[in-house]
C-alpha cells in the first residue's frame, strides 16, 4: 500500500512524495528484537554510551539512535560519568525519543535543577559547539572522561563551580577547543524549546521559525510535516519524529507511518 507523506526540505519548503511502505506489515520500532529510539537534549545526541543489561551496550549513532531491550533499565554514560538510569516503566510503548528530563523521576517533562545540570553539561561538550546541527560527543572526549565522575544533584551554582575544570579538560579534546560551561540560561532555553515542541505537538513558535503542513495519516487525525532552516520533522497526534537532516527524512517517514498504522 502506498501512503502519501510530506517530506520536509530546508528553508520551510515541503514537497509531497509517495512512500512505498507496506502499512499492512508489522512496521515498528523493533530491530532484531530490540526497540530503537532516539536520545535528544536540545537536539539529537550522538556518542553517548548506553548500558542495558545482559551485555547490551553501545553508543548512540550520528542521529542519536540506539537499540535496547525495553525489559531492562537503561543507563547512559560519557566515559565514567553516569548521566542517569531510566527504568523500563518510564518508557511507554508510544515513546519515540528519550530526552534529558527522563533522568529525573520528579521532572515530569520539566527542567528541574538536576535536569538543568545535565542539559548544561551535555550542550557544553558538543564537538563543534553548535547544537543546532546536533550534539556530538567524540570518542576522544569519552576516553578522557573514563576516570571522571559528576554529581548532577548539586544546586546550579555549586555544580558549575565544582565541574568547570572538568568541562575545560573534556572540551579540550573537541574540534571547537577548550571552553567553559555554556551559559545556563542559554542551555535551559535551548532544551525548553525542544520540550515545548514535543509536549505541545505544535510548532510555529520558538526559535526555529517552523512551517508546517497539516493533514491526516492512517489513524492519526492530527498529522503535520514541519521544516525550518535548522530542523525537519513530523508530528503525529502529539508525537515527534525527527528527520536525520532537513534533506533526509526516510527513516522518520517509516517511523511515523508505523506509528499511525498501529495507533
């Protein structure tokens, strides 16, 4: 069966293309028996190590994707720095992306002090210091972080004071070079913009200048294809499916068709 999908392109241009996807088959998030999701902060995070029981370990790919057994807890690290562990019950069957707020059970999708510490830390470590194209944690940074540990439960001031040197040392391994923590207000606003888009299921507000085309798809009555200069994604009944780039939406298209078929 063919579905007509909107494939977003850069600069707010959106074309309609046929996607040859058999929606009668069991298309879902499973790869080799493992569920596949994306890890995001203000944008997709690549280079995070994850541990998921029974020897299932790996690193989030260039799109922030990872595959895991949803029956086991999921822990993310950078070298020896433990970002947090997420219980299986916190990852619902319709969740397509995990973000930093999952590391605090009290956050309920908001930015608590702990979540603010983690998001500031992650954004500060980005390889090119430009989070609009994704947050990348390079392998050499992970190696230097092997003997490090960070307490994300501190208050914001103590956290920045205690770990400024750690950030200096780790970012010295990145392409952008050694630097201090990214401004706390900036990192919080960056992550809040992401949360606002995901939680509301709407766009056209915030920093992205998003243009969306609304339609329906399968069992999703509220379906939108959205694009801006910095992002392209689908929204389906409030769920967000990020494209690999403004010009590569095939994987996201498959995922949104699967979701709207099973919804």
